[in-house]
C-alpha cells in the first residue's frame, strides 16, 4: 500500500527502533532541496529534521534511538560529510568528511557506523567502521583493483555478519557477506551469496534470519535470502523498480516492510542538424515504457535501441525515422545494453548478463539468436568494432585494471590492446584506434595509438568530455564538457567543429547518422518515487 504520495520524490525510508516512526528523504513541497523528514505511519504530518543547502539523504536510525545518521552533499557536489542529528531536532554534528561517501549503517551497539568510501581518490570504494565517540576509522573490506568497489553495508542485528554489495561494473553487482568480531573487525574473507547479475540495497530482517535486497527479476523487485546464503526467494507483490527495503517486527513472525517504489521514464528524441544547430525535435518510437541507448546503423537507415516494452530490457530495431519497431533479442536478462553495429550493419555487439558474469554477445541485425562471444570475468562494456568487422572491442578488468581488449565475433581467445591502462576503445572508419586513459591530476585523457607498436599520442580536442563518442566519415563526434554541444573531430585536420548545440544536462548517450543529418539522444523523463508499506510480511 502507498505510505506517501507527496509531490516530488520520497525515498530511502528507515524505521525507528520501536517501529513507531519513519525517517525518510523528501525534496519538499516545492522540490527544491532533499532533506531528512520524520513521519508516523497513519499520519500525514511530517517533521523536517534537516534544512541545510545541498542534499541530505540515506538516514540511518541508531538502535538506541538517540541519533539519526545521514549523508550530506554540498550544493556543488564536491564535498561529502557524515552527519549525526537527534531525532528531536537540533544542530547536526559532523562525524566524517570525504570526497565521496555512501550509505551509513549502524552496528547494533550504536557505537560505530559502517560506510563506503575510497581509501584514495583513484581506488575502489571500501567499507569502513567509524567510531561515533572518536571519529576514528577502521577499514573492513579490500575490494580488488579494477572494480567499482563495495557499497551499501548492512550489519546483522547480532553484529556478527556484514552484508554488502560488491560492484564490478555498471549494473553488475552481487550480494556478499563477511563475518565480524567485536570492534567491528573482519573475521574472514567476503563470500558471494547471489548470482543475480545485479542486486542492491541489502537490509536485514529484524530477527537476523534473512537478508532483503533489491533485484528486478521475474517481475518482482524485492527478494530475500537466508543468512547462510541459501534459498533466495521473491517477496511477492513488490514491483519492478522497488528499492531500499526496511523491515520492523510487528507480531510473532510478522513484519512491516517499507520500500521505495521508483519509476524512471526515458525516451529517445531526434534532432535535425540542418538549418542551424539544434533543429526541431521529435520523439522516436513513443511508448509508455522506457526507451534508451539509441544507435544509428552505419548506413543511417536503421536505429537500434533498448526498450522495456516486453517486460524486460531488450534490444529493438526500427527504421531511421522510428517506424516499424521490431524486437531483436529475447534474453530476459538483467541488462541488454546496445553496443555497436558492425561495419556491414549485419551484426550488433552488446553486453548482457544473467546469473554468470556479464559477457559480450552478438546478434544478427535481421533477427536470430543472440550468442555470447566471451567467457571470462571482468567484462564491462562493448565499445566498437574494428573497421574491417573482424574484431569486437570491449572494456575489461581481468588484468586487475581497466584495459581494452578485442575478440572475434565468432568467439575464441581475446587480445589486450592497451598497455598502460585504458577504456572506451574504438576505431575510426580509417582504422585509427582511440581510447581513454585516467591520469592523476588530468582526469580522462584521449589517447591515439599509432601503427602496430605501442606508441601513444595524447589528444586534447576542445572541451572533450569523458563520455559517448559516435563515428563520423573522417573522425568522430563527441560531447563538450559544459554540455553545451556536440563536436566533430576531423582526423586529417586534427581540429574540432561544433555541429550541434544541445543546452542543458549532460547527454545520457547520443548517436549521429552517417550523413550527419540526424542526432538522437536519450532524454530522462519523469521520475516518480513514493514510499510503500507491506504489512504482515513474513
């Protein structure tokens, strides 16, 4: 049942220790600032607990009831702090400052908080225990290099087990558990207990017998698994898009379950580049379901995109003007990310995953079975084809750091293309190989590899942004850092020309037709977040 239906977004609710109140995040009547509020179920009255400029989120109520911990993000998103405040109100106390912080979670004795943050700026995020009295910190997990890291900690009610998600790539994360001893300190290595492809938001049942988590699978949004890591089963009635579960005890063996119902709409819009930058826009393949990740074929006559209109995220193909959409894949996996058309436009390479690690797949663009062409750990994204269509590029962390690899679309051994780390590798239509490298103090640097050797040349196109590229007849298109437009880098001239103005937010992903006439991009639409409650949950 809906617990809230306020204007704006309500999310990330947690119970007070006695189960009588709820702390949650809301961006307010005018949707101008995210703050922490308190609500009593059955009442429409709310108490605003925080009011500082910026974002206050991820409230966590201490087991002794004295404090609510939350994350504060400065208005410019450059500073993160862990704050403590009394549930009765009053000034907040800053416990920790960092360049990046995640969701905090209390130990059952209310003496420490567990939270995610990177040991160093360029390292994966790890989990740390922070003393409430002294602010001292102790590292609890050491994720392997080359992955995003450990997130969303949840300490069991008896304090003996830590549950968390380990994210190896975007939309690739599994639930892990690790035993603890008082302190807390680790008492063993983390152990993976799910094979869903992507899970998030772990939370313990009040009796400590099971772990709840979010996982969009088989039409259900919230799942639970026994503490031992056995018997994963759905929480029937929770919708796709449900997140952040939280339970409190009601009667013997019965709980009340809170969760956030989140629905994000995406659509694909096309702009004409003729008659001046940013011509009239039109929505392609309109649908009440989300459409995203559009990609023009090399001849510009077709468009591949991702859609949830079948109930799962699958790849569809349509004419270049958005007419006659046809479903291309039927994998029913967690993720079907549209990759790249082959040079002959007869194949599409993409990333998908079910229970095993994500892999590169290829599917005939005219229809047919989608088949995996890799069988390895560390696959992240498909990034392009060689200009002769004989190899597929993809990002990988199998070496322990980000590198670009390529493999045959018929499968077999792969080869590493970068030598000193790199990602987002692609070839121009003239066969020149480009990729990004993260360099300390410089951020992402575009690199060009020359010849068959290891000679690398750094490039600095004006306003270059670490994001989507799209091939051009003689170079490639890219987005400017200020989100003010799209440029074409001319390979022969070694200079950039602005081809389209697109004011506003950074582009989610864009594609440009081969003749340069049409520009298409994913446009985020309405985001709805409300709090839901399920009574008599077992």
